[in-house]
């Protein structure tokens, strides 16, 4: 009896529990529905579709889908669109691209956090990756920090998509507003230097007539007073270019170059770059400004954020060496991962290596031009007056008729290639029977002078001369020397022809060369005309001071091109003619048998006794035709060009072309 009562109680409890669960669930669903209605009444959902009051349609213009709405079953809908079968090659390529993308991010991490050796290897692998999409480049560009961006920018032929566009580069600016901002920047720079730069003050007074605000008088007030009104200054593009030139000149003074950043001038310079993007001369001025600023490594982050790294990469790829060399110099100054203690100041150009390299530098070669010269003027390749020599004519001519004018372009190209092949085959047959005299064969040389001046017709250099169709070099030290000696560093010195003495100039440029790391490894000096005297003065001064910087100790050789060791006849001309030919007060120091030059040369010979240096000298034998006067004149005689030591050669060229080789 007790057991039955217990079972009955259990059934009651179960029934009660089920009822409670069912009733509670219904109550919960009811409350949930009530809450939903309250929310719908409180927040109308139709406001979300106000911008799309009409039905939107997607129009599919594909014959594969013409019957898609006529089919009802899902499998029929799927079968109406044929699936493209993926080939094995496509699968492998898709896998390889995915692997490349993942590798790019890993290489970027190593380039940012590895040691110097790991960073260089990672950067070399990163910039050479292929199959990256635009958004991959942009993603990597957003992940780059300033130091890694500069290191990547110094890779040869790096893709510019690795670098972000400058901020607000798409914004259009009114010309007058830009000119006014540049004007205010110049005023602020003038106040920062406390009017101690007279060139900038004079420029502002001349072009903007800047006067203190308390003494400002309007033009109509002058007219009412009966005074003449100064002509209005045209705020045009020419004035803006003059302002850029003034900024470049002001930044050339190292103590003032960083003021441009402090004044917030980097974004404004980017606006000027956008305006004058097609003006190569203005771009060169802007590149010089950034290059002068790059000497201050503490402003790397500001330069990076303003978007100048990508612009410098773009300029470094320019075909104009005047722009590419300056941009490469700026990137080299900003690259603190390579050598933060080596900087290339104004007038010092790094010609090789322009990019990061795994080859260790073992030798420095420094080029110095003469008066009225320049790095990209003095060291050009010479223009050949004689036509190219060949055995077979490049055009097929028969009976005096040139058939190249009677056939289409495709056939003409075929005939040219055929003629070229025939000429090369003929030359290979008979070339070894000939002996060719190389360009610039010496007319005379000293007993120490020796060297190969002829070569056989099948020599490899003949292929370079006659069959190389590449463009001429704009700077042969930059392009030719590294082909034979890849472990060298080539530096060009570009000094101004201003009114200063040789002694003052030698102190200035030895300081700049020391900043560029000269004296830490063996070096060779190559100099033309006045540049040879400047080199002698620098070496003698260092020798007298005990050679504290190891300049004399590490100098292995000096090459002189028409250097007037005993003076030049140009100093004997009248003063007016001197200003046309050689506008510098140093012309007085270049008189023939000048006491200053003779004393310098004797001190130079005494220095050679303590530091044995190989000397190679070249002298001009032809007269130079002066363009304004159109008269022949020999600047430096053979007697003055011969230092009396080392090898000496007389070359049948004039003063301007003796340092310009005809070919490699």
C-alpha cells in the first residue's frame, strides 16, 4: 500500500513539472512577442530604405543565364552555369602566388626586425618578388616604417608601388594661394635666421617689396600724395620658380636647411612638385632642397610622412642624370641602416654605387673638374665626328637605288638585321687580320709612359665600340668604371666658380670629403685643369698638418688632365677677356711661372718623397676654340702640364675634350 502511494506522488510531480514547463515556455514566447512589437512601434524600420524607394535590379548580359528564370529546380539552376575546370598549371600558379604573398609579409618582418645582414637579404628578396597585386603593394607600403622604406628605396629598379602617395596629393590648389604660402614661408625663414642671410632678404625686398606692417602705404595713397607708384609685381609662374630657387639657395647653408622642416615646408614643397612635375629644372631645384635637408637624419620621419621617399625613388629612375644623381644622394643620406656616419653634403655626388650592393667597397675614386666645368659637363662622353666604321653597309644599295625607301617597314627592319648580321660575320672573318689604333693615342710620352695603344680587330673592345647600340653615357666615371672595377666607390666634386681663393676652397672641400668618408680606404684622384691644383693644395695642407685624416697615406694615385702646374697663358689676357674665359679671382694665381703655383708644386714634390703616389698626366696639344671670340687658344701648354714625375702623355685633343673619352 505504501509503495502504490509513493508511485502516485511521483506521477503527480511529473505531471506538475510538465505543466509548469509548458506554461512557462508559452509565457516566455508571449513576452518575447510583446517586446518585439514594442520595439517595432518605437523604431520604424522603414527609415532604412528611404534612400532606395524603388526596386533595384541586376541586369545580367550573359547568354549562359538566358534561361535561368525558366528553370525551377536548384540542380537545374546550377547546371545552367558550366563550371570552369581548373587545370593543373592554374592550380600550381594559384598556389605559387599565395605562397609569394605570404613570403612578402615574412620578408618585410625580417627587414624590419633582423640584423644588418638579414635585412639586406630580406630586402633583396622582397623587391624582386613577382606576381604581387596592387593592393599587396599598398598593404606593404602601409606597413613600412621610415628606415625600412629608405632601405627598400635604395634597391635597384625598385617598384614605386611599394611607397604610399603623399597625403592630400589629390587636392587641387589655387596658384595664387600656393604663391602666397611660399611667400609666407620665405618670410618666416628670413625671421628664423634673423635676417643674417642677405641673399634671402634682398630677394624678398626685390620681388615682394616686403616692408614693416606699421609703415605700409597703399598705392592709392602714394597717388594722392603725388608720388609715383612702383610697378606692380606680376604673381606668375616665373615668380614662383624664382621663389623655389631662393629656397634652394637658402637650404644650401647647412645651418638653415632644417628651418624649412621646422616651418612646415615639406608639404608645401610637395605641392610645388605637383605644379612643376613636368619642369625638369624646377624638379632639380626641389631635389636639391630635399637633398640638403637629408643631411639632418633626425628629420627622417617627417620626410617619410610627407611622402618624399616615393618621390625620390621616382626621380632616381629619371633618364636625366642631373635629377637622378641628386635624388640618389638624398636617399643615401637618409639610409641610416647602411652607414649613418657617412653623409654627402652639397656639391658632393655619389656616382657609384647608387644602390645597395653586397660588394664591399675597397677603393674610392674622386673626380674634380676645372673652372667653368661640372660633374655632368666635364666627364661626359665625347661626340664622335667620324661615322661608324663597318665592312658591310647597313643598307642594301644596287645601281645607285636605295631599296629601303621602296619597301614597307617590316621588310626594311628585316633587311637592316640581315645587313647587320652580314657585317658582323664579315668582320669576325677578317677582323683578326687588322690592328686598330685606339682613340686618343698619345702623340708623345715620357720614358715612363707605357700602355696598350693598339688592339687586334677581333678584340672584345671592338664589339663594344662598333656593335653596342646603347645610348651614350652622360657620365663615364659612373657607367664605365664599375664595369671593370665593381668594388669601387665613385665620387664627383662639383665646386662653384665663385670669387674665392684656392686655399679657402681647399679647406671647404676637404671638410666635405671627410664628411663623405674619404680617408678611410685607399683612393685615387682624377682631376681636370684647375681641379688638379685644388687636389694638390688639399694634399699639401693635410701633409703640413701631419696627415691626421690619413688623406695622403691612403692616396694611391693621381690622374691629371691638362693641369697647369706652372700656370696658364689665360692669366696674361686682358681683364675683359679673362671675365669671358675664366671669371674668377683665381686667374691671378694661374699666371705662368706664378710664385704661388711654383711654391705649391715644390711642396707637392716634397710630399711625394714621404708618400709615394703614382702620377699619370695628360696634356692637350690642340687649341681650344673659344665660342664668344671664335679664336683658337691653348689654355695649358705641355711644359705646364708635365709635373716632372710619373707618366706623361700628350693627347691630340683640346682643353675641353681631353677628359672626355670617345668610347669605353
